[in-house]
């Protein structure tokens, strides 16, 4: 038995990057377990399965996984999240079975003796709790399942948490994907200004076109001088360029959104006792209350769930909440364009806990410019570090 076979790696998350970790563990002969809280692989990507990726497939597959694509697959295609799962992530996961534990939500990680880790896991199917002892932990749990609140400074707006817990809650943090009829004629509020909000704005504009009586409101934290999105005519990603152009047109067209509030924050939701609607208090240069809102689409971004490693000594960047070594590199790199990024080398993947790594979207903390290509390089770097000491 080789040394590697005695080394057990616990991987948190079966998103594209967690699965990539599995491919590397398999290649190098390590034992590994992938913990996935969802009832299927890539649970977060499934939450946006209807959204088209802005990078072509050739940028979303790794060197190790590429061969698992069917021969007839167009490598330059722009797939939706759902197609990406079925054409690429599913075949990768099949190769990694039976090491993937679905319904296994990692709650907390601690040190066990000097060199090992103990992982506390909740099995959501059996409602059992279990400990796992491993030699190394790679946290690839992403950020998408931990959305920001909508209040000032991402604090919860008053009653936001109660709203979340309501049966058939009118608030969603996802990009909507429903029949137009379902929301036709309703009063809908969109909050946010990132790419997700742009995608939701495009969806809402189509609803409005089909059902002109629908009433739409858009709340944006930033102050907007002219248009909300900067268009880079040189952006090589056509999908992204088109998305921001459409969102700008929607913003400028006074017939789509009834009202747009910039420099504004939601401070309170007032729940109605008699109906499922909410009143929304907006703090802005012209404070307002929007009454009887049927649906709230909160696309205010997400951030890492740091409670998983709260019992370890992981030094974070105070600004981004990402691991410090990588955060320093990211903050000092000049390019804001995610396509121009390069990986920052093996040392940037080290954390202040030996054999504990944070990878993928979560490694960027609150920064929003992570792309899969970089994630694949990060995994390569991490396995170089693991191999050096095994
Ligand atoms: C709408 C949208 C479109 C995007 N489009 C692109 C694109 O075109 N190109 C690109 O390069 N990037 C894109 N990204 C950015 C990024 O590449 C993706 O978010 C990608 O899914 C990140 O992969 P990941 O594996 O790091 O995390 P995730 O895909 O978020 O996977 C994390 C996994 O961990 C699981 N998990 C979370 N917490 C726990 C826990 N406690 N215990 C166990 N399991 C847990 C989740 O269920 C999930 O399956 C997009 C992001 C979004 C939101």
C-alpha cells in the first residue's frame, strides 16, 4: 500500500471545484470523501440550472475531466447550469462514486490530536450526526447557499428572517425561473445590481412585456449617475456583454420598472396578517414605503459560511473574509476583469492551518470575480502541496 492510500482527505462540497478535488485525489491515489449537503451533486449550480453560463464549455472543464465529455459535445457551447451538470459534472461524479456522500452537511471542523481533523456532519436524510476523522480538509463549499441579507451593510432588514421562515415565503434570493403567468400582474421588487440582478431584470422585463399590468420596482444600493452597468466593448465574453447591455436598456426604459430607487436600502419588511404580501420600507434620499408587494427577488450576492472552520485557526482577510494569503494576492492584483486573472501559485493556497485548504468560489471570500478556470488551477496547486509532504 502506498503512503497516499493512508492519507484521507475530506472534501466539502460537490460543486465543480469539489469534484475536481475528487479527480485529483483519485489520480494521486489518496483516500477521500466528498460531503455534499444537497440531495444530488452540485446543489448550488442546480439552484441556477436555468441560467446560461457566460463562459464557453471549454473554460468550464479541467484537463483531468475533459475526456469525460461525449465526443459529439460542442466544446465551445454556452451551456445552462443544468446542461453543465448533465454533460460534465455528472460523468465526473460517476467516476468518483462511491466516495460522494449526499445529504451530508458539514457543520463544523476541529483539530483531532495534533495532525488530524475531526469533521462534524449532519446526515439530513437519516437525521443522524456523525464524526469523521481525516488527515486533510479541503473546503469547496462555495458561497451561493449563504446569501447576503438585504438590509444596510448586509445586515438583515427588520423582519427579513421572519419572512424567510414563512411558509411560501414571498422572498427569494435566487434568479427567478417560473411561468410568466405565475407572477403576471403582481407587484414585484428586485434588489441588487450584480450579474444575477441583471439576469432577473431581463426576466422581469419579459413578464412585463407579456403582462403589462405587472408592477416592478428595483432597489439599488449604489448611486447611479447614468446607467447601472459599465459596458466593456472589448469584453471577450459575448453573453456577459449582452446581459449588461440589456439590463442597461431596461433601466433606461421608463416603461418597464414603475420606479427605480438608487442609493437605497431596504430597512424593514412589514408582514401582513391577512395576506401573503409585504410592505417594504426603503431608506433612500427620498424614503418610501412600497405597499402590498407580492414577491421580493433579493440578488444581493453571497458570502462564505465561515462557521464551518470557526474552531480552527484560519487567518482571514478583514475585508474579503477569504483566507489571508490568497486575499493579499487578489487585492493587490490589478485586473478587475475575471478573465484576465491568473492563479496566484501554490503558496497562495496555504492557510494558517496545516492541511486545511479553502478552494473555489469560497476562497475568494466576498469578492465576486471567481471563475472556474482559476478554481481548477487552485486544485492543482493544492495537490502539489499535499504531494510534497506525503
Ligand atoms: C448564476 C451564476 C452563473 C455563473 N456563471 C459562471 C460562468 O459562466 N463561468 C464561470 O467560470 N463561473 C461562473 N459562476 C461562478 C462560479 O464559477 C460558480 O459559482 C461555481 O459554481 C463555483 O463552484 P464551487 O465548486 O466553488 O462552488 P459551488 O458550485 O457553490 O459548490 C459548492 C457545493 O458545496 C455544497 N455545500 C455547501 N455547504 C456545504 C456544507 N456545509 N456541507 C456540505 N456541502 C456543502 C453545496 O451544496 C454545493 O454543491 C457563476 C455563478 C453564478 C451564481
